[in-house]
C-alpha cells in the first residue's frame, strides 16, 4: 500500500508546479515581478539488497520540491512619462521603508509623491536615498526620504563672473565699433543688462568699455560706464593683453541690492574667448553664473539616481539621490508581498550605494520595469506540468486497479 505514495508525490509536485505557473501568469502585468520556477529532487531510495555483481538494488520513494528559483533578468522598460517613475536596469533594488522603519527592497519603480512631497510606493512606503542640502548630495550621509518639493523655490544668486566668446573683425577700420550685451543678476535676483563695446584703435588693438543703464545705478542719461580698457592681439588674432580676468564693480544699485563684484573671464577651453580674425564681428556665446529667484517647475531622475529639480530660472539643482541596494545572493531574498523583498541570512546584508557604481545597475527616469514573465514560456510549462499530473494520476489509477485485483484473488 505504501506504493501509492509514489504517484501521490508526483501529483503533489505537479500541483505545486501548476501553482507557480499560475502565479507567473497572474503577474504578467505586475511591475518589477520576477518569473519563478521550481526545482525538483528525488526522494531517498530504499535499499532492497544487492545484485549478483554487488550493485545496490534501490527503489525510489517519489519526488519532492527541492527549491524555488527566481529569474532576476531585467524586464522590459516601459516609458510612462511620469517623473516619479523609475526603472532599474541591471543589478540592484530600490530601498523603501514603512512607517515602522522597516526597510524592504523592490524592483517596482512605479513611485508617486505623497502629501509631504516625498517619493513613495503605491502602498505608502517611502523611497530612501541621500537627501540634498543646498543642492549638494553626500553619499556618505544617512539614508532618508527623498522630498521633491522641499526646495520649491531657490533664492537668487548674484553674478560673480561672466565670459563672452566673440570675434572682432581684423579688417575693421579704425574707429569701428562692435557691442556684446550680457545680462547679469544682483543679490535680490533683479537682472541688469551690461553692454561691452569694442572700438578699433589701430592694428591689433581695440579699446573696450563696459556700461550699464544709468537708471539701474540711480544715475542720469542713457548709460553709465563701469570700466574701460585696451585689448591687444598678436598676428594670429589671439588675445595677448590683458591675460588675467578683468575685475568690474557696479556700485549704488537703485534697487537696494548689494554691489556687484564681477570678474570678466577672457579665456575658454580653446584659449582666448575674444579673438581678432578676418571675419565679421560676432558674439558666439555668453555665460554668467548668476540667476534670479526660481520656483520648481518639475524634476527628472538621471541614470545615477540623482533627482534633479528644474526651476523657472532655468537652473537645475539636485533634490536628492535615490539609493540602490545589492545582495551577495539574490536567491536568498524572501518575498513579503507588494512586490517587496527582505534580506535574510541566506541573501546577506544589503550593500547600499549609488546606481551605476560598484556593479549596481542604472536608473531610467519616467519609466517602469515590466514583469519578466513570458506568456509563451508559461503556457509551454503548463502543458508539461499538466502531462506530468495526468501521468501520475494514471499511475495511481493503475495501482488502484492492481490492488483491487489482488484483493479479489484472496476473497
């Protein structure tokens, strides 16, 4: 009668396999879900004796489930256009924390923003990372929630340096002029339009004059001169004098802002920012490091997990850095529902760091990672599992018929 246990073990394991397949199919549309499969093992074989040549005679005791394996391959990235969504590609997990301070780990990046402006999961767990202070993120600081609304405004920053990339026409006649306007900002965030006027004074020599509207400094007339000087060029059209940044000071601003102390940088990555070549005088680019007051208009997540706030003054400032955790043995993680995992002694402790560093995967903002379960694969597995179940059921039925026949022999 103990022989009935063999096909029954086959029925039980086939049933478990069908359960796993059904779970995979049920989670085809679950973001971040990882496909699962079962590992089977034969049960201990009973020793029946030895054969004539000394080989053991053994009869198996059936089959059992030896383990479960998750397929941690990346799922397809689906673009959502939602700024708070993130898709991890490669190794790692997002770190999320519940109200009790328990850290879980997930691949489901379908995040949103709660009433406090913090990134969170659909069930309210907070997305953990390295918060920013004054636009600076320290990866050595303690993990904390990422607040995308904390820096809803940024104060003005007065301009301290500027540069102008321009060419002065070497064929210009003496007395010819050319102007390059540039906008700078004071400590209150108000803008001021400086105008740099170059005047040809002879071969390879130009004078310059920097002016500001008189009304900006409480003066009269059209403009007020801030500084003047002379520029010299060599026979190749490269600036030879001045070689150091030109210092400018704008005092007595009518709006009550602090005086502007400016540095005019005359070099760029290619050498001289101001050149004298035989082509039309033109300003290529202007740059300055000040800005007015800005309000948050949106944010994006970069590949290394930096949450960058975008402000109305065209500035981009870091709001935080999303953390990524990795494990020595992913198969050792335990599933706790809601697309979350927890660390165990088998998985090892979480190693928390940044995306794209130390073997961690990268993050794609405005997207989610879909389930990596395959409909075709699961249907194929279902057919095999069904056949296995049917075969074991047939074996059980046959054993029952043999048993009934044996009982009839002795009755």
